[in-house]
């Protein structure tokens, strides 16, 4: 049996709005071995939703998660994958496009100037007891059999888990011991095959746990022991106060807003994967990246519609249940509608035991400013007018812009500049000038 | 550079410039200008009211530290923090000197009062941490600050607690090391807890005080999970200083070239 420990992942979307026409998104499906986690937090009230891209035989699936408190049956729930997919799509990095207007029209001339200025059991029980392990509770929720375990010491718990068919990675004992000393219990889930057959699904649905704790952390240490290389984690937080960041690792915004060549439209998934890998490298693999931070009421452009009130409730946004029902969701539009009391942050990290030795300690900030990862395609005007502005547009502005877009793409993804130039028909890029040529001008 | 405050201003300005330019500091840029403007303005006002000469160095240091540590998007709370910092020096006084380090009190009061301000302890990353540590370490070794034993004692006590905890939990050293890579911790140790105006006068009392703040801060952070634990710890312990000064009198610190007066 393979033990899956809390981990996360996703891909991109499209819609029409002021910030460009939405054409593509990069959601979590881009990545292998990824986990998706949603943390809803208000004061000490916390709801954790976990899903991962487990591909094997469901009878081999198990998950072991440290939890800060005892968990009652009613605190566990199985969510629909659709809600997570929706949240993923809504917050995904996006590609938008603009169309240049006729440069001969006056309004556009002004815009062009501005653009130039700024680019953008019984026996079992006895055995457990002998090992110092207490099975505090046993539940079946949805397709999962769940145990809440506490233990006197880690060796007993690790032995118990192994004897009960859980294959723990090497080094688990020390980590388990650390969690036990911190007063944590273990939430252990595996698939109940009869119940799974009843669900009619061919995949496992996300598990949810609700609890109260002052610890705003996401335990990732057990996950790093699997030693299958770096893992991908997507973490969404839903709070009332604002953006969430990590307190023990730098939180960095993904570069956003750049214009890139048109041909990336068909290669957006490759583009974003390479861009993300480059960002990870640039930060020595030790940063957590923000891909989205926005009030849940709206989006611009929308990669997907904002989540409905019932979807937010399913994810565990407990405070919305206390408010009166509201009007149906507004369509995305230019001006933000009245904000709802939910702020979403999408964090993305690629981690292993070396770069992320400790759990993610999270921290709520009061920052409600909106941030999205968005790249821009700009279609040139292809009219035949021949005013002086149109001539200048074709001979100067367009080539300049193409070079700038190529440069952006090269810098963001590391794709070779010569290749990009060929792809957009620019000819070979100029060879870099030897440094001495500029030494004594 | 006879006055250590000049070096402090230079270091803090450099760090803030680096933070704003390269470290993706949150919030609108004008906040970082608003802090010094508001602090200098309040200082000037209080100097008028209390009829003392105006000296902009201390409020400048307070506001630069606020810019480095206390993030907000709210002009109201930025001005309030600057006010708390400056006002505390004039209004909260025992035995002729102020009780709280101004920046520390401003951080403690505003983070408790509102969710619109926050401290970002993880924002700097390893490279910046090492650079700042080298810079501040050099400053300490060259004895460019006064009463450096507070800083050393505090860092030693804090390090011992964090590494001791890891040892007890059986965690690898990478974990406590990560916990110590915290620029906010360095600013706290070098500029806040060691503020010569608010530490005890007697050497033994200073050492004891540094250890106490480390222990209280550790309990708040690791047992109550309060990220701002250190700042609250110093604010909680500061009122003990006047009492310590009476029990264990020592030489009172004065900035070079100043006569005893309200700052």
C-alpha cells in the first residue's frame, strides 16, 4: 500500500472583459504528482480539503495526516471534485488577447503614444494497546475508512501502521515522533472498496476535515519522505481578512502582465510550465509562489466564473452560512460588484525535503489587493489604410513590439531567443556586442 | 559616525531600499514614505508641546523600522502606528525616560488592534538573511552600537530555545536553522530589544532581561502560535525595566552629545 501524504497541483481558462479577452488558462492538470489543498480559515476555525492525482489501484491508496485535535464523525466530509476543479479554473494563470485598432483613427493614436511610454478488532485492539497506540475513533465516510490515532511514542505508531498494511517511507518515525510531541493526532484514511463501488465514480473524491486550532499550518513533512523527487502542491486559502502568505518561507508573486508572441496561444501550457520551473530555479527552489489573490466576488478577465455561495459552503466557508442569502452571482464585468466576504489566495510550490524541511506555517495578512497571473497577446491591426500613422505602425511600432515580446518570452521561460525569432519571423536575433566595444566608445 | 544612530539610519534605509526594490514588499509604495513623514510630524508637534528641541533622528529610525516590519495598505493605520511610536516616548515615561521601544510598541498595539496591519517574517529569503546577518554582525563586532550584550544574549537564548526544541522533537537541524533565518528577528535583536534608551541600566539586569524576553517570546510563538510573539514579549517585559533600574541601579545611557532631556 502506498501512503500518500498531504501534497497538491493544477492548469489555465477564458472570458471577455476590460483586461483582455480570456483565451486560455494553465490549471493544475499540467503537473504530475500534484496535490490540491484548500484551507478555509476564520479565527481558529479551519476546514481542510485535500485531493491528489492518485492514479493507481484505489485499494493501494492511503493517506496519513497529522491533525491538531480529536476529530468527530461529523467533522469529516467528502467533497465533490467539481468544486475543486472550479476553484482551480477560477484562479488559474491566464492568457488574454487584445486586437489593435486602426492606427489611422484618432482615438488610437493617443493610445499608441501611451503604449510607447509604458509597456506592460479485539486482538487488534490488544496489539494496538501493547504498542501504545490508541485508536480513538473509527468512521466510514463516503468511500473512506478513517481512523483517528494517538500514540504514546512514534515507534509504536509506526509499527502499528506497518502491521496494518501501511507502507511508510524511511525516516517516518522521526517525523511522526515530532508531531506526537507537538500534541498532534493522526488521521488515517484508506478506501472502503464496497463504499467506493457504491459511489459510481472511478476516482477518489476530496476528503474534508473541520477543526479548531490556533496552528495555521499545512503539514508537508511526511509527504517529503516519499522521496520520489519534487512534488507539486497547490494551496488555496479562503479567508475574510486578505491574502495568506507563508511565515517561514518567502512568498513571491509570479511575474505577470507581460506581452508575449501570438504563437504562445497554442503552447500556453508549455509556456507556463517552463516559466514556473524557471521561477523555482531563480529562487533556489525555496519560495512559495502566489498565482492568484482576489476577492471572490469577481474576476477580470474571468478564467471561470467566481464560485457560488453553495460551492463556497461546500468548501467550508462557515461564515457565509450566517449571512442572509444574496442575489444570484453577477456576470463578470468591468467594475467590481459588491465584494463578498471571501478572499482567495492561490499558492503554488514545488518542494522536497531539502528545500522545504519544515511544514508550511501560514500567516494571514490584511492585504486585499488583487493579483492575477495574466499574459497578453496583442493581435496587430491588418487593415490596408495608408495614413502616415499606419506606415509608422507597420515599419516601426510592430517590429519593435515583436522584439520586445520575444525578449519577454525568452526572459520568462528561458526558451532560446533565436528559436523565438524564427517562430515569429523576425530573422536571427542580433549577436550580443562584445563587451569591449562599449568600453572605450 | 560618533552617534550610532547615523549608522542605524544608513543600514535601515539600505535594507528598506533593497526590500522595496528586490523583495516584493507588499502594499502601496507611498506607505513607506508616509511612515517617516508622519513620525517626523508627530515628533515636531510633541517637541512644541513639551518645549524641547527637535531632533529627527529617533523618529526616523522608528519609522524606517516600521517600514521594514509593519506592512499595511491603510494610510490611517500607518499614521496611527507612527503616532503610537512617537507619542509613547513623550507620554509613557517613568523616572524621566520612556518605557517602551517606540517601534515595538507601535507594532504590538496596531497588530492587536486591527487585521489591516501585519508582519511578514518570511519575506526575505536565505540570501538576504545572510547578507543582513553579516552586515549587522559586523556592526556589532565593531562595537558601533552600545549595550551590544543585550543583542548577543538575546540571540544566544533564542537560538538555544529553538535548537533545544528541535532536539527534543527529534527534528533535523534544517528546521531550527530555517526558523532562525528571519530578518525580522535580526532587526528585533539589533535595533529593538537593544535600544539603549529602554534597556536596564545595570549589566546583569540587561542580560537577565534579554533572556526573559527570549523565553516569553518563545512561549508565545511556539506554544500559543502567535507569529508576532517576540514583539508582544518585549512590550510585556518593558514595564519591568524601571523596577529593575531601581533595584539594580547602573549608568544611564545617553546619545553622544546630548544633555538629559525629553527626546
